[in-house]
């Protein structure tokens, strides 16, 4: 428990960094915004590393918990976008979803999971690593699509994020299938988790095919990417959010 | 009439709408699976036709519609891929080998997808699956072989923060067939291949500290599995190669 408690201050620091970054971005101070984003990212990294050592031995599965690793991935992507030579003003805008996700992490904490025989394979953390990274790309794609719809033509890159998100998501599904086969003798479970993952995969597969049909305009594709991001968000956090709704009647 | 039917069947717009319909169907299915996990969990270890005998249309309607949509989507993918391959073969001399490989890749990816779907269909309709609880002396008779559980054991963590947590579980099995009789060990996440069967040790639920979990041995002959795994692996490798090539080309590289 002592280690878990030492992980929380790092999370608060990360949230503070991201909040400050968002504030300075809103004020148009890009340099301050980026500096604080770096600070938040470093604190988020510290929190993730501490979770990995929570039990006194290295449990990589705890490092890739969606609540903490997803904002980290999004922050990394935003920093990468904003640090490019030809970065546009809206490239650092990704800090807004980063802040939203770290807020969710503060209010809906994920418990650390002790190692178990069914997760003691490299395929388990590798699956979550790829899946969470793909979620980050799909959410960033949706965010860029929203900016594009709000008349930021430079944000036409939403399609590229969605494509890379789809590729990583596909790899995650394959790794997950191997893990599932090793542990449960089936590469696909008829369960809520696997069915909703398949639904997201099919949705983005449809998105990929829009390119080959002239009847879909750029705006319609942007709406598609935005809906996909909402679907991904609901699928990712739906369980936690419904638990909160049930708890508060 | 035939031509317009073919055009409709191989159109990309049909692909988009079918994929969206499948996504909605799967999302509905996930709600059903959430509310009735025991009912749909049986589909993991029963053939579809066996599962149907215990479950009526009220539980199975979305599985039927999913199969129908996947069948239509398979036909659409096959028709679209066939169209594209014929066109590519016609113009193959206009491209260098490398460039031709790049433009051929999406068609190969679609073929991989068809192989994956076929693998899942073969698994769901024809896999031979047996389950047995793990207890010393338990026997499972197969077509021309027998599996006997000799003993089972579990080990636990001793580190302070994890004291009593399960570390590993395994069983020792006696496997006999007309051609051989051997003793083998199977542990969680380390399935064993023997005489065309895969033997997998699974745990049912999470036990309390220092308690041995209830375990089951799944003995499965699944002809669809190689299709699923090879198809998926090839599909991912092709995507990792194809999309960077395409993005580079679009960037003028």
C-alpha cells in the first residue's frame, strides 16, 4: 500500500502539469504550454513506473492500465506533433483530451492487479500496450476530426491517426487472440469485451474503405472518425462510468 | 442483370454498409453477452449447432444475423478482390516488381481476411472440444486415445506484498493412444500438443490466498485454428509494410 500511495502524488503532479498546459494553451502561450506538458508527461511517466513496481517486483501489466497509460500515450503523441518543425497552432490542442483523461483517472482509479498464472506471459502486457496505444491514436484521430469540422483545415491528418490506430488495434487483436488461445483454448471469446472490440475493428475497417468511394466527402469522413472515437471512448470507459451511475443511483 | 448484380456485390459502398451493420450487430451482441455471460460463454466450448439445441431464437437471433452478415460480407470481399485481381493481372507489365507488390498487397490482405473468417467458421462449426475437471484419477476418453490426470499442483508467491497469491498451476497427465503411452505436464498458459489435440489447462475464477483454484482441462481438435493464426499474422505484417509505403508515396517520397 505504501508504494501505491507514493504513486498518487505523481499522478496529481501529472494532472497539475496537464491542467497548466491547457490553461497556457488557451491563453495562447505555446511555449509555456509545451513546457508544462513536458512536466506533466514526466510526472505521468513516474506514476506509471511506480505502478509497475507496486508489489516490490516488476509487474508490467500494471504499467499499461488504461486509465494511466492512455493519457500518457496521448501526451506523447501531442508532444511529438507539437515539437515538429512545421507544427501548426492547433497541434498542441491535444492537451485538452489529455487533461480530460487524467481527470477521469483521478476520479476512477484502477486498482493494481497482482500477478496471476493467467497473465504471466509477455503477450498480456504486449496486448494492453498495443491496445491502449491504438486507443490513443483513434481518440486523437477523433479529436483532430472535431477540429477539422470546426474549420481547422490543417487538421485533415485525422485520417492518418485513424489508420495507424487501426493497424495497432489489429496487431493488439492478434496478440490478444494468441494469449486467449494459450490461456483459454479459444482465439475469440463470445464475451462482452471481445464482441465490442470486434465492433470497433469493423467500424474502423469501414472508415478505411471510405477512401475508395467518391460519394463520401472529407466532412463525412471526419464525422465518421469522430463517431469512432466516441465509440472507442464509450467502450473503454463504459464499464467504469456505468459503475459510477449505478453507485449514485 | 448479371453484370449489375455483380457490380452491386463487389461495390465498396456495399462493403462500408455491411461493415457498419456488422459493427452494430456486434455491439448489440456485446450487450447480450454482458447480461447473459453464462449463455454465450457456452459458445466458446460448444459447436454452434450444439449450442442452438439449448437456446432458442430469443437468445440466438443476433448470432444468426451476425453469421448472415458475415456471409454477405465474405461474398462482397471475394467479389471485390476478384475484380481487382483481374484488373491488376491485366496491367502487371506497367509496373516494376516492387511497385506491383505494393498495389497487390490490399488484395492479399483481403484474401487473408477471408481465410480468417473461414478459420472461425470451421472452428465454430466443426471443432472437437472436450472439457474435464482436474482431479487425480479423472479420465477422458477420446476417439482412439485416453487422457488420465495423475496429479495437480500449485505454487504460491512468498514475497511480503504477494504472500499466498497463486504463482503457477500445473497437472501431470498420462496420455495413451494405440501408438504410444507417455506422461506429460501441462500448466496454465503452456498448452500441450499431442496426437492432433491441444490440451489446455484453465482456471475457473480467482481463488483466495493459499487456496488451490478449481481447474479444467480442455482437450480440443480445432482445424480452424491454423487458418485464424496464420491469416491474422500475415494480415498484420502486410499492413505494417503496406501503409508506410503508401504514406511515403503520398508524401512524394
